[in-house]
C-alpha cells in the first residue's frame, strides 16, 4: 500500500517540481557509524593477523 502511495505522488508532480526536491545529500550519523564500525573491524583483523605473523616468525606459538 505504501509503495502505491509513493507512485501516486510521483505521478501528480510535474517534472519541474520533481527537479526542485532537495534531500538525501547529507551525511547522517548512521553512515558515519557504519564506516567507523567497518574501519574498526578491518583494523582489528590487521592487528590480529600481524600478531599471528610475529609469533609465527619468532616461533613463539602457544602450546595447546
């Protein structure tokens, strides 16, 4: 039902009115949070991988 309402509004507006609509160009907090979380994940993976490589090179692996 909501999608149909959206299509009805687009049909009623002229092309010139649709071109004058402003919105969706700002950076929201959600986008910043998503990029921050992705960066933290990649950075953490790099730290873990670097630590594993260092332990492997020095032959100081933990005994199970």
